[in-house]
C-alpha cells in the first residue's frame, strides 16, 4: 500500500519515544527520542545490534517492558489511540486482539509442562476469540493448521520438547495471529533456526499476514534478512534511530556510518557481493566506495574472504591434518531400534586450511565433530589426526590428543564456568596439562588475551560481566592455550550479532595466518562459509552429499540440497547494485 497517498492515518505512529530503566547507579535511557511511522499493510523492520534498543521499542508498544523499565516520554499511537496513556485493562484487551506478538525464543515462551493444545486454547480464551469447549478446540486446530501444522488435531496433546524448533516457532506465530490482529510484532522470530527452516517460517509468516491484511513490524540484527522481508527499514544504534526509509534504498546506499558497518558485516550481503562481482577484490572495491572511509572495520568480512582467496590460490597441496574415513555412528534407542546419525562419512582437512561442514540441524555434522574430538565413540570407520588413528586410544593417549586439538562451542556462556574468573578460565588447560609454573601460566594468559584483542584487565572478571563477543573471544583464547594445531569450531559464531560475528571471523582468519592453525568449521550458515572456508562438505541426513572448494560450491553447486541451502541465505534474492 502506498503510504504517501490519500492523507491516510498511520496504523502505528511512535513519536519521540523515550524508555528508561531504573538501576542501582541511577536511571539509564535505553530508547531515546525514537520516531517510527507504519501504515496499514506495510512491513517494517527495525535493525540493530544487541543493546541498540530495538526489542525495548517493541516491548514498549505492548507495554510489557522488563524489570524496572518504563516509558519516560513520547507517544505510541495505534490507529489514533495513545497507548502510553491506556489503562491496564485497556492494554490487556489490545494485546492479542489488536497487536499480536511473536517472541524470539519459543522454548522460553512455551511452558514445558503444558501441552501445545492447552497453551493455544489458553491464548484463544484470553483474547475472547471463542467461547465454549468445542468452539475453543476447533479454533485451536484451525490456528495451528493456519500456522502450518497440518496434523494439528493429532498433536494437540504433545509438549514443546516433542516439537522441532521450526514447529515451536510456528505455534508462536499461530498464537500471535489467532485473533487476526491489525499489527503483528515479530521479535527475532527465526534467529535460532537453520536457514532453510527460517526461510519456510518467514515465507509462511509473509503469506499469512498478506492473507489476513496484517501489518508487520519485524525485529532483527541481520540487515540482509530485513531488506529481503520488509519494505521499510529503521536502523537503531544506542537507543536512537540513525537511518530510516525504503529497505532497498538503504541497502544500496547506506548513509550513516553505523548502517554502512551493518551492511559490511552481514555475511549474507558480503556473500552476495562476491557472487555479484565474481571476485572478492571487486566486491571489496565496490563496498569500499560506499563505506570504506566510514569505519576501520567496515570491510572486515571481505578482507577475510580476500585473505582466504589469496592463500588458497597459492598454497601447494598440503598433508592432511584430519582424515575421516567411512565414519558411522549408530545410536541404540530404547523401544525404537537403531538410529544412524552419521552414515559412511569420508573427508579430509589439509593442514593450515579451513574446511566447513554444513547442513541443517539433525544432519549429523555436530556428531561428526564429537567423534573427531573423541567425545563420542565411533560405531565403525576411522578418524586420523596428525596421521594417528584415534579410534582406540588409551586414556593417556586421549589426554595427549587434547593438546593437539581443541574445541570452541556455540554458546560461550554455557561453555565457560560462571564461578571461575577469566584468568583461571583461560589458564585451566595449562594447569590441567601441568604446563609451566604459576608465573609462566599467568604470562601465557596475558599473551592469549593480547592474541584475541582483549584488554589484560579482564583477568579478574567473570563471564557474566562480559558481552557475548568478549565471551567467545575468551573461549577461543582458552582453546589456543596449549598451542593446538587443530581447532574444531561448532556453530562458534551463530549466536552472535553480525558486527560481533564479523570481528570473530576476522580474528579467526588472523590467528590461522599467524599460528598456521587448521580449522574444522561446523555451521548451518552458508553465508559465513563463503568468507571463512577453503573447502566445504555438505551433509544431509547423516551423509555427505557434496564436497568441493568453497568457490565451486557457491558458483556451481551440483546437488539440489546445496542449491536449496544457498537459496535460503537471507538476502539471496536481493539484486545488489555496485
């Protein structure tokens, strides 16, 4: 719908919104003077990194600010009604009926002890959509079918843990749209999902909102995703709107330095620029013309890809650091027989290079990583690390293997002990392997902090005092403590904002060049693969379906499954200008 014609009143108008939080150190302003206008039938995305104020703005609209947050100024007009002055009862009738909300993490927002059917029925009753047991149940089945669960009537009694991530997210979308609201707010609705599942969910959300005539407010940190899915874009930074307008126009010609950094840091857009120009150098030149002068970090990803392309082109054939041959893993499941998670997988990783193992959740890639790390037993086949078969190692031999090969996992907060300070966390492998004395270990910890570009003053801090990006750097520093030859990275950047992700990817590339590290990079995100990996192995249902260099996979994918993964990259269908 054209928002500029006919003097139409906006459906949502946010004027000079200010949101404060009360803390022990006084008041903190999280949203400062935000203005947003959204017309009926439009889709608008708010983009920014964690802490930019985008989710706080969304929660302010429905008056569900967390903790001590409150609206300190401004107006939020929904179809002319000021929600900032609405009573508690008025807001309860507006939520669900006029404004639907799809939260970020379905596992945190669905009660694990209640069945899916009960939770949807509860939402339907609360919103007054239907009354009477039969009518409520009929509407519940209808809502879930509308959300894409075709066997909904059979699955009403199942619990959240019995649903996949994509199915749980569909349930939340169904609940958000149950009352046919005028406005749907979707807060990072697919950030925890694989790219292919993400695509299905967003296609579905788009078609549903179009059919129902619902206006969509979408929140994400991925600019490529936002530009592909929304007509209008609002970029937030430190609580303020720094740029807004038509999404394609902003993507093609970002004006604010922060927006330029977001465009440069999005792996999906870096990948598209390489694809469009056919060359990393040309892509970097094109981006540099827009944003190179704006900030030192803007071309991090393209510089990382360029370094990979140059070393890959000149490197001679190297000896393999990891050889995986006919690897199979079968799990015995009580009452269900055998389940083959990894089925006859073979590949090798050359020393000093990066091989990416990609595929959807459940494809078996993390199970392969665990067997290579000797964290999971091998059913059949063999794994050689540094020319040594690790299938039947003794405990002492496995202990020695740890100094040769180290992991970095997806969730840095979950893999760091919250009771140990940073100095002890990084130094733990040195202590465990009895390397050096106390003063030597302390110097080594300082050296590692320098290597991952963190200040030495962090040694006395704890994980909860650090940002997500800092915690992941600590996890990388700990992995490097014993000077390993091989690092296995299991979804090591998937939980991070695009700007932090770009910094970590560049750090990994620099460390590889400096220390001649070999990386096995496990991910579901092919856009990241484009800028970090030399070779790619694509996994589907426990098997490797395609193996080639990164450029071959992107330029000439052989398998339909690989083409589907490439097509599902956010922003894959965007036409980027030079």
